[in-house]
């Protein structure tokens, strides 16, 4: 604060000048700090969105994997039943003397292979069910997931995404804002 110069030119006048440079500087620092913290909050919120997006994507993939293994098991079971029936026919033919005894042995190897394949696919299904139990928090072994075609159409799966809705892009923008503040 300055009260003026009372030399001959300024006699009788009162002069005051207030300097607020430091105060404005301090307010600027506070505003900058608040902006930086707000931008850091935006980064953290975007990171949460990324985590949610990753979990939901993994869950959707695991549900599709579960449905895939269920279908594969149905096919493998049909294959096992068919090969077992062929083995029985080969055994009966060999006992009747219509074919060689090598045919049932060969058919038995096909039965064992199809049984092994079925067991392998059942193990993969159990792994998928366990992953989903972890992600969803409940047993999914008896749940029938149905994904209607209309749901796929409405999901916008094949639409071009808007950049400002992608969590990793939101996080990148927020980090740029932090760096600039």
C-alpha cells in the first residue's frame, strides 16, 4: 500500500494505491491447484470406467464361451453315442463271423477318443462356469443364458463408437487436462 508522494506537485491530495499482485497470484495458484485436482479426479473416474468396461467385456466373453462349450458338449455327446453304437454293431458282426475281430478293436479306439474329447470339453465348461461364478458371484451351471438377436441389434455392436464414450479415451483426455493444468 502506498499513500503517495506529498512533494510540491501532490500537496493537498491524498493518494492511495493498493497493490494486489500477490493476492491475485495466490488466487491463481489456488485455482490452478483446484483445476489440477479436478482433472486428477476425472482421470480416476475414467480409470474406474475402464475397469468396469474390462470386467463387463470379460463377463460377456465368458458367457459366450459357456454357451459355446455347452453346444460343443452336446455335439461331443452325440458323437460318443454314435461311435458307441457303431462299436456295438462291429462287435455283433465280429461275433457273428461277418467281419474280422479287428473292427471292434478299431471301433473301441474311436469310442475311447470320443469319450476323452467329451471329458475334455466338460472340463473346459467347468472352467468357464468357475470364471463366471467369480465374475458374477453366483453359480451359473443351471442358468440358461439366452441372447436374442434383437438384443444384439440394439446393442450397437457394429456401430462406430463415439470417441468420448470410450473409457480409455476419456482417461487419456483427463490425463492431458492434468498435464495442461
